[in-house]
């Protein structure tokens, strides 16, 4: 009887150990595969955040860092510290959510994070001349923390990324490339929850739709996102108002899977 009881206890102990191991493993898998989206800014960076620039940061890089501090201050979280890459310790990397700012080759911590995440490196070709990228990544030193990259192939590209930052809270994507030469349209795109390339598809379709009724006329279109009508996963619904006459004609469009559909035909807004 004692022998049977001893074996029973051993079996129970093994089950507990295996279960614990599986629990840890599952947790790690979940953390590594969790969905990251730019819409997690600013909420994910209100506490325990460190901003890192290169040791020889340019005025554009330093201004971008200060702009992030000012933007986060609006949300009443902790005021993040700014360090250069030479000052950052291994402990800093693991203890913080990181916001990494730089241009091609200027920030060693940024380069390290991209390498560890197997993400695309910042080069002359990517994101490209006058282009910037904002990307959210896992923190390779602590799976409970995240990293926000604000970078550019050159200083104009970095400036574009910095300008877009305050609009990314609608964007359910892990990265977006923006163009300094198209910054006004890119801000509008991101504020609607679209990438610039997605917005160009929508804008083209909307102009073609209105041109059926108002051919040969140049006019601005004002877009408003209607989240209350977004009943399908992955869809963005917008109202488009064509400033072609008074009252203005409006229609409602759905963007989903790179396709545009009309869900409410023209009405006239007073």
C-alpha cells in the first residue's frame, strides 16, 4: 500500500511539473505571437518608457525625441527619459518600453532591435528618400515590453515619421511608411486608420464615383470615419463630402481588403 501511494505521489508530481512547463511554454508562445499594432500608442508607452537617440544625434533626431515627450505628456503618464545609445544599459533595455529614433545607421540600439526582430533594416532604399517608417515591435530583452521605432532613410523621412506619430492611434497595423513630400495626405490616411497606399486606392475610387455626377470639375473631398458603421472585421467606413457645390453632396464608402464599395449613395448636406 505504501509503495502504491509513493508511486501515486510521484505521478502527481510529474503531472504538476509537466503542466507547469506547458504553462510557461504556452505563455511564451502567446507573448511572442501577440498581435502588435500602432494603435497601442500611446497607451502602451504611458509608463516605464525610455526614448533612445544616437550618440551623435542631429537636431532633427533630438527634436523628434522632444516631440514624443511632449505628445506623451498630454496623456498624463510618466515623463519618459531621453538617453543616447551609448548611455543605454542592458538593464535599461529590459526594464523599459523603448521608443527608438534615428536615421540610417545613427542609433545602435535601433539597429540591434531590428536585427533581433528580423525586421527590415533602415537603409537608403528602405523606407526610401524623404520617407520615414513607424513600426511597433516586441522588445527582444523582455517579452512584456514593446518597442516603437520612428526612423527614416534621411532627415526629411524622420521628420515625416515624427509628424505622423500623433495620428497612429487609429492604425491597426504594425508599421506604416510615410513620405515627407506627401505628408498632408499621409496624415489624413493614418487618421482614418489606413496606410497611405490604402488611402490612395480609396481616394481614387471616391473621385471616380463623384466624377459620374460632376465631370470635369476639380474639388476637394473631406473624409470622416464612421466607426459606428464598421460591422465587418477589417473594414473602414468613411463619409466623403465633395466640396463641389452647396449643399455638398456626400456618400458613404466601405474599404475592406483593398476594395471600395458604396454603402450609401449621394445625399446633400446643408
